[in-house]
């Protein structure tokens, strides 16, 4: 089953030094119909003005995932692990038993855009840690490239049975992804235009997916997209670890 969400239907937040689209209930935004999908509980598209700094703040028992779309993303945390990523960069911060982190625009002249989403881990109280990887546009070109997964390897490791795929498609290129019966997911068109099965998607549109379902996407113009595949049912933290 597919549930298309148009860009205009997604909550817009204006903070002066930042602009954001909050896809699921987050902070003061509450919508009982938009509470996430399985262990995917937050999906934000954030834009920071030049030099803006999201100061240190605490979290626990979430896998904080970031995908850089535009500009220079800089990270700092209470573990002393600082990082800098360019477009195509992917980061996972396991906040586990608790940690502080911050995000900032590393440029004083250019805006910065990044996607940040939270996936609940399989176990509570994990040791806080950071992993990041820089992918290039060529790495993502004309394929659904897995950039996050439970096994690590060439992808950033996440402590959940979840995968994240990114694609940078030329016009006319088609990709597909199958969701099993016990899986669900979220598709977001970062930029461009594409055909999803029999529907047209434009920049900012998103799709909830509930398996079993095969998603076929054909780029109408140069298109960048992200696809997240998670368990359809989320068990309470710690259940799978015992």
C-alpha cells in the first residue's frame, strides 16, 4: 500500500535562522496521524542560514541519522568527535545511554540543507558512538545505493533492522525496491520529478509504503531521492536484544 504526501501537506517550520519541514510529530508539532512508521519516528528536512549553529542538546536511545543535501555540515558532540560533511555525506550518531550533539552550517556565506531522521534502536542503553561516510554523486548515480544498514560494511551501521538508500538519477532512469510483507518505509523526493508506479512526484513529495509492495521510480528530470526501509511493527526497546 502506498500513501502519497504532497509537499504542501507536510508541516512547515520557520525559525528565522532555520527553515524546516517536519514530516512526523516533533517538538511542539503534534499530529496523531503522523507519528512515524515502525521504528522511524522523526524525519526532518532542515535548512540553516550561513553560520547558523544548532547548539548542543541531549538525546538518548535513538539512532540519529543525517544525510547532507547542500552546503557544509559540521557536527560536534560530548564524545569529542567533530566532523565535517559535504553533499552526499551520511552520519549516524548512536545516542544510546545519552549524549550531547550539535549541528552547524560550516559556511559563513552559503546556506546548508540536511535531512535528519531518528530510528529507534533494537536495544536501550547502547554506548554512544559516531560513524560517518562521505559519498559522492557518482557513488549515488543511477542506482538505489544503500548508505545505511544493520551490517555496516560499505554502508554506515545502524543498530536496527533498517536500511537507507539514496539515488541521484538521470532523466529516464528507473529504479525499484521491494518491501516484504513485514516491512514498511518512507520515500522522499529531495529534488526533481519522477513517476512512482502510476503517480507523478515532485520535489518535496513523500510516500509512506506498507509491504508487501514493489516501488518503481522513473526519473522525469534529474532527481535525488532517499528511501528508508524499516520493520513494519516496532517492538519495545530491548526486546530483540534479550
